[in-house]
């Protein structure tokens, strides 16, 4: 079948041949299986501000440590007003004492982002990706996490698991940047299912499609996965990313 592209997204760079329509059908099946194998019991719609602070702390941190520090931070400081009033040095010391890496930068981000939300957004976290990305410490991944997990909006945060699994599954070319992976997923997956993608792929990435030695023999996506057929390799994915 002839290769076709979708909009600005190209099928060039993939290591195997498949039309856009075939890719789309495969993507839908993949998400359906992931939703069944990693169900989201209830949509985890939380507090956008707490989700945002969690995301700042979590950068380059293990989940368990992040969660403990995040809980402790809100136990100690309580709310956005208190956090915004906290001297940056004090927040930095709190993070440092609780084993947070990049404590200096993150302490500043937490206090300054809180001050900006209070001053410029009336104390409410903005529900717009571009506004969110203006806040210190909030890149595209965190902004999408706040939208998906804080507000319950359809968004696809691309973290390390989503990036790796999407490329192994051939839903994005192996060498593109995470922002580009998001573009491919948004195009291939029906919008009403976006909110499940991060959650399901993170679970899948921790249990089955692990960074090293993925357990393809046990994977329910095996039949739909070019990696399991040797058509995509980790060697294809590693190396310099390009746009
Ligand atoms: S078949 Fe292997 S590479 Fe493909 S999604 Fe499953 S575990 Fe990952």
C-alpha cells in the first residue's frame, strides 16, 4: 500500500512500511488493549495546583520519593498562599533536607510559580497549555500532566515511558523529540482516549515494556508491535534525536 502522510506528520523515518490509515487502526487497537490491561479505576482528576507542584518535584526523581516529599510539603505549608509567602531559601532547604535533587532550582520554581498563579491568575492554575508553560519549571510534559491529571482534560503527557513505548510500537519515528511523539499520538489516537495514554503506558512501561529487556513474550500488544518482530530496535531509538 502506498505510504501516505497526515498533515505535517511524515511517515519518513519509520523503520518499516505502513500507510497512515493502517497505523491509525493499529494505534486504536493498541490503546483499547492498554485500557483493558491497565484500567484507570476512576479518572484521577485531582487538584491542579497540587498536581503542578508534584510535577515540579518529580523531575528526575523516583515516584516513591516524590510522593513522600510532596505529601510532606503540603502537610507543612498547607496551601498556595503559604507557599507563595515562603522565602525561597527556606523552600530550597526543605527540599534539600528531604532528598530532592535539583533542590535549588525546584525550590525557586515552586515559590515563584505559586506567586505568579496568585498574582496573575487569581490563585487558580490556568487550564491552558500555553499559559501553563509560562510558569517557571513547567515544560510541555508538566503542562500536559496538569491538564490530564489536575483538570481531567484530554491531553497526552509524553514522559520517558510514553516516549519509549510509542517508538517501540512504531507510533512515532524512532529518533524524534518527545514533543513530536505527542504530535503523532494526538493524530493517531481518538481524542476521547488521550487521557488514558500516559497512565496506561506508564503502567505498561514499569511492568512489561521495561526500558531494558522488555517482556515481549508476556505482552498483550505483541501481535501489534513491530519491536517484537525485530522491525524496530532499541538501537534505532537511541542516539541523537531530531525534530
Ligand atoms: S511487544 Fe515488547 S516492545 Fe512491544 S509493547 Fe510489548 S513489551 Fe513493548
